[in-house]
C-alpha cells in the first residue's frame, strides 16, 4: 500500500517526521536512497526499528502514549531501500528531503525526487543550513518547493518553520500549512 507522505532519508530527521505522521494516523514511507548490501540494509533496518521503538517507548514512559499504540504506530512507517524508492516517491503527495547538510547529498536526493515524484507533489527540504533559494534551483517545478524546518524531536515539538523562495506557489504554501495543521503542527512562515 502506498503512502501519501514520504520522508527521503532514513536518518534521525526522517525517523522523527515518520513518527509525527504515524502518530497523527497516517502511513508514511521512509526512503533510504543509499544502495546497500543485504547485510548493510539489515543493519539499517534494525537501527531504524530500534530508534523508533526507543522513541515511542519514551513516550509511553512519559504517559503520552499507551503501550498498545506502539505497534500500530510502527506499522504505519514503511522503510524502503533505494531499489524501491521510485515507487514510494511517485506515490507521495508531500515529500520531505532530510539528507545530510551538503549540496552533493541534496543534489542527489532532488535528482531522484525530480525523476519520480508526481508533478503536483509538494517537495520540501528539512535543511537548517542551506538557503531555500539555493535548493529551489535543484527542483523541477520549483513553484511546488519550500523549506520545512522541523525542530527536534519532530514528533514532540509542535512548531514547523516554513521558508519559501520567490517562486513558491501561494497554493502550495496553503496546502502545506493545512497538511501540517492536520497532524497537529503549528506551521510558522
């Protein structure tokens, strides 16, 4: 089953975003773009599951979640390898690029997104150190692009900072704000 939401990058930011959407009742695909050997993939999958379980377990200990909610939340998060990225990217209505803060990593991620994302999908980056105008140049149809900076942990902190560039469509910004509000976030432009 495909997901409307896709976090591109299976690191800490992608994992936090995945929990935020799962907690709000949505399926989300967590995409690892790095080609890996079967052993390396197994290690990553185990690491991702351990971190997700640990984060949700902490929420149980704090009384924010019931233990019975943990597995259903985990079931809403689907980790996919690079080989399955095209399908996951094509299915998403909203994509979050969350790779390391280098232009090379961003360029590679946006190249994959450009190849596979549907034309109307909203494309975002979670960068905190690269200007949105620099990244917009890497995105086909930049009118659908904006930066979405989540504060850590993404599933706890309600504020999500939205940064546009001169070409960001007003309709895309409105849709993004509505989607974030729909999962209980406070989008600030």
